[in-house]
């Protein structure tokens, strides 16, 4: 049977054209793929553009991104590493969760507590990073790298957890019970915004509750944002405070987080069904106040995550 060279040429031309089209499409996708601010592999300088005192020891820092239209590029539930070189030539690194996300173009905001030297006898030098940030003037820069972290929230109650040397876990919850202490509120606020505010991830059914522990009423961070969520979503978000040293007139709880508080203010109607617990705060609070009481209530490690 004679070979039809015209058919072979036509077939070869078709295959070659298909390959070229695929290459061009891939190049187009990479060319027009949105470039975000964060780089997980290297530190980059970001300029301080706003600095606000929101309490006696807490500041709100806002840094400009590369352009006014640049997105941060931080998955919900992740955080960012800060770095600076001290006077002794040593590098200092700390991680922080921003209170703004990809919905905010051109800038990123952090609420950070400043630990001054000479205040706490156990930490006479204070916090090296927080004091350095507090010393920055408008126009100064700080190096950042990210994203980093073990939890990524996708919306609709769905998220993943990836711990070191463990396989990726896919989790789902109808209700998120949150326990935060002090500056541990920032990742909680990030997830709450995703559940209730962010157009890309919000949904009409997921519920959340937050038990927020602090030493004094003045220490309650981002209070306005939290109480606005409680007002706007009264059927879906419950907010409760506990203080070590409450004022004379106080409607919240008093003392350390305990089993009764968790059952009443963290769980939905006392149930652990389709519930995931998120925690962030001082290690002693997580280790001694949260985990043992959660275990007593029937919540094991598959239902709990600590930032």
C-alpha cells in the first residue's frame, strides 16, 4: 500500500502546530500570572508607611507593597517572617500574622505588642524584634519573607493542615471554636475575616466562637473589629472575654481559661460535632489551660490546631 506523503505532512503539521500552541499558552499564562508581594524563598525589604499607637504597648504597623495594586500573596492561616540585624551583627527573626490580607491592595498591616526592656523580670531585655519595630520611623524598612505556616483555610469550612514529617490533612468544620491569648488574636482575626468578610472565602453557614484571654481590659487587641463581627453576625459569631485582672464593673469572665469556659463559650451548644478548635497564645496557656480541658471534652488532636 503506497504511503500518502500529503497525509503524513498534514499530520506532522497538525502535531507541530498543537505543540507550538501549547507552548505559547503556557508562556502566556506565566506572563500574565499575577505577581504577589511575598517570596517564600528570600527576604525582601518593605517600607513602613503608617504607625499607630492603639494601646500603651501595642502598635499598628502598615507597610507598603511593591506597587499600589500588588496583592500580598498570603494564604489564609499563614504568617510572615521578619528579619533585622542587631547592633551585635546577629540576625533576629520573628513571625507575625497580618491583620490584612489579599483583599487589601498595595499594603499590609500588623498589630504587634511591644515588649519593652526592664518591664518583665524574666525577660530583662524585652522583645528584640518588637522593640526594633517600635524604633522604626516612617520610610524605614524591614525584611520580610513568606508565606509560612501549617494551616491553610480555603473557605466553606474547608482547610488543610501540614505538620512536619506528617502527610497533608484535609479537614472540614461547620463550627470553629477559637481560643486566643494576647497577641495570639491575629491569626484568629485572619480566619474570622475569611469566614465572614472576604468575598472569595465567606459563606452563609459556617459559625465561629472566640474566647479571648487577656490580663487587663486595656490589653484587648483589635476589640473594635471583633465586636463589629459580633454585631454584624449575631447568629453565627459568639465573642467572650476573660481577664486576669478585670475592672470593678466587668461583664466577661475572670481568670484563666478553664473547662467550663470552653464548654460554654467555645463549643456550639456544648457540642463537639463537626467542630474544629483553633488556638494561639502563650505556650503555658495552650499546654496547661487548653489542651487538657479540650481532651476532657472529647476533642483530640484531629479536632485541634495550635498556630
